[in-house]
């Protein structure tokens, strides 16, 4: 069963804007346009409503959006109302970071940035010696998507597991978290699955499948794995 992540931000797309977002020159001035003004007002209203409902991430996104100049707001709503932009963002997320590294992919002349990063944490170990100790660990893979510096979507999958020496002895339930604030789109994920890969890899894996419902629907698998060193690898890859 899929879990809904955020309420769809609906009713903001206009035929005049659809499909042209990535073609507008980055940083170019946007002429005053009543339809664009309506999109700005509608986006502000939708994000305010989510913020008022206690959505902390929506509040941060709203604050970032309000800090844009008028021309930047016009450019922003043009981009996020491109019916294909969320899929393009997911496709750009397929580049996996090396352990402890961050990758940045740019779209729309640099106005859209897809940031992919990884991380690791280690809990207190138990045991009489380092070799005999059982160590609880977590590793995660994160995608964060920005339009003109404003966070519009993000996905994170975490694997939780136990190691003893160099061996992975147990994988605990993992987790998936996400949000999206792109007009006309909704995001959900399926069950988070966990397993330990066979030796010699001996990695703890967690994965889920995200489903984006926009102008069309498509799925992407996000997976992360780790071992006694912490994060080893991760990715987000589209099915279609």
C-alpha cells in the first residue's frame, strides 16, 4: 500500500505556460502578465494553507518563495507549472553520490538544481571488545530539489542495521520521507523493504518505490545500502 506524502497542489497550471518553462532564458525579465500574477497568488495561497496546517517544510518553502524578486517569482511559477518538470527532476536524481559526497545537477539553465547526498550515523555499541561489539548504524540517501533556491521537493530513504566487526548481523525497519510542492502533482511511496545482501557484500538494504501523479503517472525506486563503514551506495531511478 502506498502512503500519501503531501496533498496535491492543484489548479495552478495554464495552457499558455505548459511546456515552455525550461525554454525561457534563465534570469530573464518576465513581463507583467495577469495569468502569471494569478499563478503567483495561487501558489502563495496554497503554500500558506499548508503552512497554517502545521507543515513545517511548506512554511520554509513559502518563506523562500516570498524572498524572491517579482521577476524571480514569475520565473519560478513558470518552471513549476511545466507538466514535465517533476519527471525531469527525478531523472536528474539518478546520479548517485559517493560516500560522504554531494552531487549537484542543474536544469533549466541552472534555475533548477537537484542535490543528492548521503549520510551515516552510529549509535552506542555493546560488547566486551571492539571485535565483539554490536553496533547500531543508519545510512541514508537524500534528494532535494530547488527552483531558484526554493525547496520544491525531496525524498529520503534510511536503512537501519546492526554490525559486529565487519559483518552485518541484522537489518531493522527502514524509513522513507518525502514532500513535493509542485502544482498539479502528488507524491506517494510504497512499503519500505529491507534485506541483507549475500556475502561478501554483506550490506543492509532498504528501498521503496515512489509514485508521482502529475500530468502522467510514473514510478521511481529509491534504494540505500550500508555496512560496517556506514553508507555504501544509493540511488533513485525511474521505471518509466
